[in-house]
C-alpha cells in the first residue's frame, strides 16, 4: 500500500519567525504533510519535496 504525502507551497511569511531566517531569501518553500496533516518537512522547492518523499518510500501528491 502506498503511503500518501501531500506537497503544498507555504509562504515564508506564514512560518514562525525563527524559521523565516532559514529560508535564505525565498518568499515560498514547500511543505510535505502526512495524510493526517502533520508537517513532515519543509524544503526549498517542489521538485526537492517530491524527491524527498520518494526516497522515503512515500507517494507525493500536489495540494493547492
């Protein structure tokens, strides 16, 4: 059975202040969420989010 994860864009301004400084000047990053909504990771771009998911035997899908 595939384990789905959801990839969605996140505005850096919506992140906690301590995380905003780690965004390296980006306005947007991508979050990988489990099916129950738990944020598993934040990465710099969509393709990296998909790579990360697949490397961990997860099946990524886009969320808008």
